[in-house]
């Protein structure tokens, strides 16, 4: 791309971003043609930014989808996504206060992240006739998960569990027991992925943006002091000290404009449900951890939505509930075993595990 920029008399990458769309498309086609001429039949991983966003020019996508599909003929598409506070921090640090270096707002970064996913779907559409899976993977997942998907064609297992309840238990009762269970499940999953390359566990906590909204609600000033690596659910505690995420969040306190967070809060909340349902539907199976609400005989709302999504798509799931948290066996009545007439539609989709290790070890 840099060579193509020079050939087209553009001084820099930022000049390319600020040029008119027709010129951007021409530069991109020129760069792609050079790259496509080097393609052979070897296995190749192509890293591609499908969209560009800037505060001045907005959201753009100059890539030529048919050329990618015809020349490159992808067999697997992975869209990597990151926490939007982390994305904003990185673009701000790179710009160093210079508006012409690109300083998109939080809202614009959200739009760009959504557009990247859509472009991946469009590549699938243009690859009609070939089975090309499109996997959404957050950078807070482990490198082992990403490697297993790319290299070994691993089956994706989605880890489904309550998130708000464990945080409320810690905040209101200084009770870490639920957080400890979730972390233990992830550490078991990480160990499994390292020993069984045909499995890849994906976690909804690989993206964790709601904490910054909680901080914004109680912040009286116009600036939020936020530490991306500490305020979100800790990735080292989640996966284990020796497991590397795809991209680690930056550490240290950073100043975020409260107005931008407030303005984007609705989209951030909406993306949680959209994203989790998509993660369920791309999975081979679900491993559901303690789905029952500790205070009521019901499945927590987010987990219930994920189970419903899985059942609608005929995706099997296995669940485990800590016995002390379900003394009346509510889940046993919600997911009843097969009767005298044999298993029905629901019974064919679920299994109950007797322990957390058994849940993680369960095959799809």
C-alpha cells in the first residue's frame, strides 16, 4: 500500500485517508493488483482493514470485494474486534493531539467496528458456491483459540454465563465466589485448547465495555479517568497468567471525554446483545455456567437469550449449575430429561454436567 501511495503522488498515509473516495479506490486497486500478482497456491493469511474512519471524512470502504473473492479466494474469514475504549485510546495516542493524524470519536469507532463485520459478511456473499465461514473473534480471546481456528479448523465452543450478577455479588457483598467460578471455567478452557487443538473457546468477556459506562454515570466532571487493563474484567485472571490474549489491553490510566462515552452508550449497550447472539450462532456448541439467578427461580436474562438463540439454531448446549445455588432443582424442571416417549426437540439439544471440569470437557 505504501508503494502504491507514492506512485499515486500521495505524500503519506494520512493524505490517502483525506483524499476523495475515487482516488482512494484507485490507490487500493493499484496496491491490490501488485499483491495479487504474487499469489500462489501456498497457504496465506491476509490481514486487511476493510474500513477507514476519520472525524473529518467519516466512514469509508474503498476495497474491491469481487477482486478479493476472485483473486484471493478466501477459505476462512475472521473479523477481529476490540474494546472501543481501547480503540479510542490507541488512535489518540497515535495522533498525539494532531487532528490531521486521525482522531475518530468513540461513536465513529463503533460505526467502523460494525462496518468491518458487515464487510466480512459481504465477502462471504461474494464467495457464493464455496463454504466460507466468517468468525467474529475479540482480541481478548486467547491466541490459542485464534490459532486453533485458523490452523486446525477447531470447533468453536461459546462460554455462556451471567456477567452482571457476579459483579454485583462482589460490589454489594464482597463475594468473589461467582467470579472465581467463571475464571476457573476459562482457565480450564485454556488448558483444553492447548491440549486439544480441535477446540476453540470464545468468551463474551473478551469484549468488556460496560464498565466504562458505569464509571461515566458517577463521574461529575467532563473527563473520565479509566484504566483499560484494570477496570474491565482482568484477562490474566480470566484465562490464567500464562495465556496470551490476541492483543493485550493497554495499561495505565487514560483520560476519556465523558461526552463521547455518554453519546455512544446506547450503541455500546445494543452491541452487547447483537454480538453475543452472533457469537452463539457461529458456535458448534455452548458451555453454560451457572445460568440460574441466585435470588430467583429463573435463568438470568442474557444467558436465557443465548440459550434461546442456540435452540432456535439447533445448536447443542451443556450446562452446569453449582448445586448450592439451585436447592430446588429449578434447572432440572426447566430442562427435563426424556420421558417414556423418548427425547423431544429440547432433550436432543441439552446435556447436564455434574462438575465444571466435565462441562468444559464435554464434546459438541
